[in-house]
C-alpha cells in the first residue's frame, strides 16, 4: 500500500515539494506538519486517486488556490474560485495603509472597489470593527464568493453589485481602496502560469493596463468626503503615471508605497489637499507598519 512518503516522492518530479504537501494535506485534511510526522501513513485508494488528480491538474497549470479552494490573506483563510482573483501577499499593503489612514477604533466609511473574494474589505472590517465597510464588484459570481467569506469569517461588510461607482450615486466615503486590473491587454504574462486561469477582467485593463485606474481616479472625487483618501494598487512601473493622474484629479499629499519586495505597489492621495508631492514620512510609516505585522505572524 502506498504511504504518504511514497506519494510525495512520486509527485516530486511534477511539482515542488511544498505544493505536493499542500495538495496531499488537502486530500487528507491534515496540516503539513502532520504529513512530516506520519510519512509512513498508508493511503487508501480513494485518497491516492484524489491526490493523483490534483497533481495532474496542478502540473497542467491550474493554480493551487483553486484546487484547494482557498488562499491565506492577512492571516486568514479566504475561499476563492475561478470567478475571483487569487489574493496576493503584496495586496496586504493596501489593508495596512487603510488602517494607518483611519486609525484603530475608527468609525470611518471605507469602500473597496472590485472586491472579488472580499479579502480586502473583510480584513478591514475585522481589523476595524467600528468602521463601515462596503465592497462592490461587477461580477455576481465573485460576490457570491465574497458573501460566503463574510459569513465564514463573521465580518460585517455591505456587498453590492456595481460597475465601479455606478450603483453608489450620492454616497460618500472617508477612504476608497482598490486593487483594480492593471495589466496591459497584450502582456504575454497573461498567457503564462496561474494568470491563465484567473478572470481576465480582474487582470487586464486596456492597451497600457491603466483604463480602470483612469476611470477610478477621475470618478473617485465625487464619492469621497472632504479630506477623503484614495489608495490604489498598481503595477511596478505605473507609479509615476498614477501619481500624475491623481494630481490632475485634485489629489494632494501624494505618497507612493513599496511592498515587502521593495516594489512600488500603492499610490495614495487626499482629495482636495493642495499639497502635492510624495510624502516620505507617510511612506516610511507604512512600510514599518507592514514589517512589524509580518514579524508578529
């Protein structure tokens, strides 16, 4: 009979060891530490067939997150499906920055644009229990996943179907955050790796990847309270352009923030503040906040 060790050895030529352990742990509903401590555990036929199927699908390019049905984000497990973008660790910066903008105990109203699995809005709702969170997405299928996550994590988030701001007329927020699509439509990376299986509408946005960001920046002032903040994730080389767009739309106190990999990942600004330029103090504080949280995990 095949053991845990034998099954993982057989998968080694097809997958990295960590991915193989994750998939086998998913089949057996056991953590990786258990697999290491029970490498002589015998696998039944059903478990072997299920593991072999997952290995073959992963070797064919399907994302691990879709195969196991979840991805960790901000220390919590979020359900994901092919209808949603897979949460990335670098996007946790948006959550840290939004928390830093309003402060603990805040009753601020916060809007998450393109909420997808709901990972940003739900994380903010759980970290800021007195705040009022709204998440919008154009995709009804994505909102089903987000609703399931709000229930599973007991988060108070208002979820609405909307093409960006279309269904929010007359509403105003203290903070607007978003991880919109920002990849150029012809970028060859869209045809490689996990990106091949993720929803294209959540990844690509026009010839230069900035169509959605242009629309958001131009429209956001009508939905922000005086002194409200806009924080947008973008590509590694798009920071200068996003900064120019925000400045032209009337945003000040502009700051660009790097993720833990040192890549410019988020641009933030305050609407109606005439102070332009990149605020180094805000940027340094945000980066230190991310480092401190990671060290505690």
